[in-house]
C-alpha cells in the first residue's frame, strides 16, 4: 500500500497500459451477478439506515453497513477467485488497487471526522464522489462503461451534498443505477465475446 514503485516506465504509453489492465480486469468483468448484488445491497442498506437513524444506537448502524459490505464482498470475492490463475493480477493491477486502497483509507478518515463533528449527513455524498472517482479512473484503463458508472456515482454525490436533501435516497438511487448499468454492460460484453467464438452457421 505504501510502495513508491510505479508500473509505468519512460517508454510506456496509454495503449499498452489499457491493454494490460483490460487483460487483468477480465476477472472483474466475468459475471454481471456481483454488480447486481451490489445494486441490491447498497440501496437496501441506505434505505434501512434512513428508517433506523434515531431509533437505534449508532453502533447498530455500523453493524448494518459492515454486514452489507461483507455480504456484497463475499459474493464478489467468490466470483473473482473462481477464475483461473492465468487471470491473476499483474503489477499494474496491484499498483492500481493500492491506489484505490489509499483512497479508501482517506474516505474512512474523513468519515470518522465528519461523524465526530456531527456532520454524518455528508457521508453518502462523500462516498459517492470517491467511488465515482475510482470507477471513472478504472474505466479509462479497463472497461468504458465503468466511466459512465463513475459519472453516475459522482452526479449522485453532488446531489447528495445539497443541504437539506434526502441524501440516503440519492445514495440508493445512484448506487442502484450505477451497478445495474454495470451488470447490463458486463452481460452485453460477455454475450458479444461469446458470439465471436461460436461457429457461424
């Protein structure tokens, strides 16, 4: 996570980077099911939070989100790690995910500060903006529809930061739309790839 190494050399170019990352990213584009699970889990957790805030102690909300993330992550992990070893991550992939991990640490630190200062209503917008940034970045390296998903997240993040708005409802809509879009895009991508390898009549 704290490595200073970079996969880029002086002779590198964007086309090479895109090709390598696209190859490594195939395991994340192998199934639409993980995206569909996130399209259910994240909005459900947000709507449940909206109904529980003020009625249960804060640790219960934390447990709710922890369980939601564990469920979504477990499904995603099973779908990813069942792929063959030939699709294991490259040096570039590991570098990108270290960068994403660093963004997550920043988000956690900011989240703690916001809750401490009584500004928890900002959290949905913060996380939408950061997730959107990550998706937009990776979309340029691996899979174009990720960029659109990132824009949906970031748009939701800006709307969620509108004072007095329904931040958790915005979060629910944005995460459902972005992940459903990705599920559909991955399904279309896989169908197109399968049609290419099938013998023509």
